[in-house]
C-alpha cells in the first residue's frame, strides 16, 4: 500500500463522517480497508475521524440526530420495567417453585377472569341486578332483570357482553330476550321458550343459543340452536325430542352436555347422541344439576345429591359438589383444604375457578388442569349473598 492510496482513502473517509451515522460508516470503511492494514495506519485514520467528528459537532451543536439506518444495531439502553400497579391475586411462591398446594411447573400467567354474579335465590323484590367483579378490582352493578329470571335462566355470553334471559310474565310461555350487560339494547328474540329446564345456553362464539321450545300445551318440545346475528333469529332444530335439562356448551364448540334422567349425556353440536358419562346409578347416585364443562368436554362440574338430600326441582341450581372425568366417571380431586365446595367454573385454558366456603364468606381458588392450586383470593363481602353465573376471559 503506498502513501498516495492512503491519503485518498483517508480523505474519502473524512468527507463521509457525520454525527448521525458515524458508527455505521466507520464499520463499512473498516471492512473496505481490510484486516491487513497496519496498526499504525489504522490509528492515524481514527485520529482523523475524531477530528472530523469534533468539527461536525462544533458546527451543528443544536442539531438533533436523525434516526439510525435500518441495518444499524441499536445501542439505546432499555429502561428497567416498572412495577405492575395492578394488585396481584397470586400466592407468594418463590421463582421456579411449585404452585401453592401442589408440585409441578409454576404457571403464573394463569389468572382468574371476570366473574358475573346473580342472586342466590328469589326475594320479595320484583327485580334484581347482576354484578361483575375481577379480582383486584371493584364490583360493578349491571343490568336489572325480573327477579325469577335472574335466578333461574339468565346466562352471560362467553365474551361478557350480553345476557340471554327468559321472561315468564306471560304465564309460563317464556319469551327470550337479549340485552347488553349495561342494560342497553334489549330485544325480544322468540316466544314459547323453556325458562326452567333448558335456560338458553351460549355457544363459545357468543353468537348462538341452544334452547328448547315449549308447546302450546305446556309440554316440552324440540331442542334447537338460534342464531342471534343477522336479524332473522333462525333456529336449527335438532331431530326428535329430548327431555334433557341444564345444557352446557364446551369452549371448543364440540360438546354439549345435559342431564338426562339423572345421568349426564354428551352430544355433538347438532344434537346427535354421543355417549353417557359412566358412574351414575341408584346405588352410586344420580346427577341433579350440571354447572360447567371443561373446554374439551373431558370434565364436568355438577351437583350430585347425597343420601337423604332430595336435590332440587327442575329449575337450575348452580351448586357444585363434584367434578367428574367424563370418560371414566371418576371424581377429580380438588385442593379444598377441608373447606366446603360451593361452585366450580372451567376457564378456556382448562383451569378451574373453585368457590369454597371460607368462614362467613367465600374464597376463590384458581386450580390448574392437574388439580394444583395456583392462587387464592377472598371474595368481596358485597357478593356474599350472590352466586356465580359465569367466568369470562
């Protein structure tokens, strides 16, 4: 390499130097010169670059730097994340340790969703408000419904936006209504809908409702699926008649469960009988009410009367005292710590929100698919006389 070539290279380099892309141009120039360049020559180049840079800064002291070229590695420091202001409802487990109440992989991302509550029973009042609550926040008052409808047939859509309910003020031949949770947008969808045995049940897409018609004679009629979108309120009827009650629709959309003659029967979405959950008999006990179905239909939360307990009448009762595997009929163990089980709702990730009696109030346990407790939080006292209708994401 001769002196003339070196001077030319250094001149080119000095002309290219600016404040905004110094690092990028230096790297490209270094590659162009090659690794064979002598150490002394490189040092001289850096001196010249520094002088050019200082000149540029002196000439343009107020100029803000332009954005770096897209192919330039960023050297901006990332600030440390600030603390999350949202109160945590998780138990205090050390990083990497098993969730409280069990062993296994910690799953801190699993949380309790938004809960919707209705009255636990009828009162002398003619109307009742639904409420909502998300752990860590405040309770909220929602729409007002006829008292009996709020207790026996109001169902919240999986997206948490609408409530389907049946009004029996017309003497039992129920009229199906749809209403936003804030009380707006009330609309009548269909007359002659069963208000008690088969309260309209939402599909996982929050669009369709499984219902049962009531014949003019008052006898139960067909089951069908009503489409709430499009304005036509079209019903696709199941073939034949069925006497099942208290339908549940799995989050994957593939299974509908109902109590039929004291047993639990699983159907495909079009009503074809699929199979009966084993384990129900006079000696082993029958099913009285079903409350929640796992996302894939593999488990079900229900109320199974004990000896001497007559259970309830045909109207729904959202109490739960058992969670069963629908394939084997065997009971799923829950980490209750000796407390009385009251309600269970499956979330779309397969975890369970388990409501237990805790002193004079209630506590909510978040339990993973393997039956391990992830967290526990106390319910607000304002919800003591209410029961959970739904848990949504």
